[in-house]
């Protein structure tokens, strides 16, 4: 029987780094997230053709790098099925690390984050080893532990290609002294089988991810008890905790998910908090411009009121300030 995790909530997890301010999954994005005070940085992991783990949200990299402009790699454009979806583009598994390192990252959401495009072309695609080295360097410099929260992306897809992600992931963590039970690491995946394999090989805490349109059977009271047999937390789309009213887009009362998960012994981490209107419930938007900044502080406090244990965020500074304000108001209420 695993010991229950005893972590001080809420954790602030920098989603792809400080991706609201820098192109996602770059060392610059992770470094800024750490400087802003995030507890954890989140690298999504995919594999190169030669089996090196690199940080990209998807294996298809047409929208996050400048590969479309690289004539020497034009012949790598292809169409394939990934996790049941037909995708056309350029894929990390078709490039060696040396080839991937010639590319430069670009902002994935230029319409919503035009200020981030000034960093286009300035950063390369980091390996997982480079991310872990940065975390160790910044932890030592700042005198505080900074955690890593890697996600295995498309693990079944990569396993079918002979490029399984799990063993390279565990090997990298071990090399950097982060493989033990007390290391500040969470391992996350959407695939239960992937987590079950990891459960038999690592004491690190595991997180079952669930999308709003995905395996929602896993976040019923019965499903959560099943998840607790192999994982320590659920990482859920935020609408599963605070559902939105159909038609109006405003949030309603919390679902039973947090209470049910806690009853099963699971932590609850929600994704993803973002400042822009485009990602906010109707009641928290400010103006009609999708790229304008809305009131994500109020949204964050609603999740804290709902009792979540961790928050994925593109804007760590905003989320940390919301946590500070929430804790302050909670202390005032306790004194009354």
C-alpha cells in the first residue's frame, strides 16, 4: 500500500513553462516560470528518431517550430494517424536530434499572444536532460526545490514505433538524482496502461489525466477508486470541476469530482488556467477581444474554493497572486 501524498496545496504548475509569456516548451519559458515562483515546470515529452526525449506538446511540430520554412526538411512532411486522429505535418519521430536542434521555436498562439512572437526564432527545442539540468541549476541558485511534472505524450504511438518513452524517462530522472520517492516529480499520462507500467517500476507519484471529452468514466466515484489503485492524483480539465452552463458559458456549482477524488485518496490538479479572455468563462471575461486579459484571478479563486490541490497555468505570476489573495482572505475569515 502506497503512503498517501502529503503536499502543501495548492501547487502551482507552470504549463509548458511560462507559456503565456514565452514560446512554450523552451528553456526560456521554463526559466521564466521558475523566476516567477512556480513550484513545478511541466515538460511534455516526445521522442526523436534516434530515441532522445525532447519537450514538445505534440509529436507534430509544424505550429511550434519553424520547420515549415526549412526547405531541407520539406520531404519530411507527411500524414499519419496519432491516437486515432489523422494528422498532417512534421513529426519529431522522423527527425534525429541533430536535425531537430537546427529548428527554432515559435509562438503557437500568435493571434492571442502577439507579444510572444518577438521571441520567435530565438530558442531551440530542449531535450529532457537539458530541462532537468536547468531545474537543478535554478534550484541550487534559488535555494528552493523546483519540481518537474513530465507528461508522456502518445506513449502507445511511440511504443509502436519502437521508441517507447517510459524507460528513457526513468533513466533520465535517475541520472539527475530525481528518481527516488521523495523527489519533487509527478509523472502524468492520459493512458492508464502507461501509468500502470510505470507504477510497477517507480515510486514516483503518478497522475491520471482526463480531458473533458475523454475518459470521463475515470472521474466517477467508482472510476476514481479504480484510478487510486495505480495513481496518486488526477489531472483534470477544469470544466470537470467547475462545469459551465450550456449557452451562457458561465460556471456553475462545483461537481462532486474533488470530494470523490479526495475520498479515494487522490489529489486533484486542474488544467489549464490562462489569462486571456478566449480561455475564460463568460463571467470572467473583460471586453470582447479574445486576446485581452480577463479576470483569471477570480477564476483561480473559484477553483481554490472548490478544494483543488494543484493548478496548471500558463501565467504562474497571476496564479500565485490569486493563491496569495485567497490564503489572505481565508485567514481573515478564520479570525472573525
